[in-house]
C-alpha cells in the first residue's frame, strides 16, 4: 500500500498530511479524512490504508498544523483513563481556537490539494471525519455542495444535535451518514436531527450505534468498540460505493 507524508499549502501556512492510495498506479476517487483531535497516528494511518485498499486515495490532514506537526503531543500506544482526560484538556484550547472561519479556509486548501493529485480521478470526492473531525467534515461538505458527493461523521462532538449542525444539514447536497455514540445523542435529539435531514431533502442514514461511547472507532483508546468499528465500515463503504466511481 503506497503511503506518503505531504505538505498542503494553506493561507495560514503548510499543513502536514498523510496519504494512502492503491497499488498499481492509475487514478482513484478522493476521500478527505479528518482525524479525531488526537490527530495523525498509527490508528489513523491504519484506517486510511484500509479505506485505500478499497480503491480510494485517502488524505488525512493535521488540522492543528498552526501549532506544529503531528503529533502535537507525545501519545502513548493506548490512550485511556487519566491520560486521555489530560490530553483532551491540553487539546481543548486548540479546538476552541479552530474557528469555523479557519476550518473553511483549510477545507478549500485541502480539497484543492486533494483534487490536484495525479493519483486522484476527476469528479466528486467524499469527506469523512471522527469526533471533532466529524464537525469539520460536515462544515466542508456544506461549503462545497458541488464538489462533495458524500459525507460521513462518526461520534461527532458532543452537541452534534445543536444549532450549527442543523444549519449545516440545511446546506448539504451530499449523501450523508451520521453514526452517533449512544452517550452523545439521545433518541429524542436524534429524531430532531433526522427531521432536519428530512427537511433538507438529502439522502441519509443517521443512527445511534448501540452501546457505544464517544470515540468508539479508535482502537488505541478506551472508547473503542470493535463491533461499532465494523458497523462504521459497513456504513461507510457502501456510501462511497454509491457516490464515487472506482475505475
């Protein structure tokens, strides 16, 4: 599986990024994959390679590049308990500083870079994201309706049923999958969010993954749920198959 570390020019500097794509040359549909706040690390590289193995060029940016290259902090092999809480506390100021305006400037740069790669086929792309990266994926898809054909968000940030999410949903044209953690979303809030998706007229699936906590796809954290990770692939791969053409 070919992989590369790349530098993406942005209006505010250069974002380091990881890319994975299929063997054998040729051009492949592009997928922009936003990591969780812990950033590019072995588990994200593994997930990008898994997706690339299905025929996609996958680009994983370090969206905290303004503060340094990934990883910003030394990360243990297993992120759990007090270590996880301490890391999240260190990351919160960076999350709060990553405004919607910054995110949209970056999204323009990421998509422009992705679609310019010689290994990426012409045509629409998909965007997926995890935790805070899920919010960035939704912002990107809403801002680029003619370019993003599919968007998937998994265990998006707490409050993913809030006003910004409802506004973003109203601006979408992409096909959508939202996979919520049980601890992040009540059935009542899910119903309200799905009503907003219905009103937007987009094709979507939006569901609570049973028995999950925030961060359930990440195998290096204490939130990991292997059944939920498989459910994530079972939702994501058909979504990409419907919306992107693998040649």
